[in-house]
C-alpha cells in the first residue's frame, strides 16, 4: 500500500511538472520596450499546433483598440479576441515551440516566433524574428 502511494505521488508530481513546461495556458504579456503589462493571451493546443488569442487588454483606455496597422485580414479588427500567435509546433529535440508567427498589433508586423518555457513553466520567453533581427518578451503565467 505504501509503495502504491509513493508511486502515485511520483506519477502525479511528474504530470504536474510536465504540465508546467507546456506553454498552454493564460499569459500576461509584458512589452519589451516599455516593460509595461499589456494583455492576457491564452495559448491553446489543437492537434499539436499552438495558437494564441488576446483575452484581455490591461489598459482601460485601449479596450476598443483596433489593429489599424495590420496588413492582412486583421486590418481594422478589434485587438481584443484577436489571434496573434499561430502555427507553433514543438521542436522534438528542444524544449521550445517554433515555426509559426506572432503579430504585434501595435505596429502590424508579423514575426516568425519561437517560445520557450522558463523558470519551471512560470515564464515564457517569446522571441519574434524578422530576418536576422529579433525582439524578446517575457510573458508571466497567470494560470
């Protein structure tokens, strides 16, 4: 009985650790330039592909913000509820997801993106690339 309880505790704790190393969940975004909290983005997994939608804007003055600088179908669409992360897949050899795109609704630019869980899954390093240039943000797990 004691051995079964220990085995169950180990199985549960490894499951929790694995759940924390996934980027799936709700994240508070932090602007890489101003260092201000901007929004909550929910990352979801659909068949091994991650996407993310803006779930909440933290600046009350920007609740009705539209992506006026976007050049695709999101042009002039509300930022709240907008999908800004698409097409990410887990790298089989590494602990990061890549191969997709991330949109910065402030400037309308699309970046290639790589995301990597850090600090036991409490933080997410988000790196957006255009050519050889990149921007990093650190997102904080909300749930």
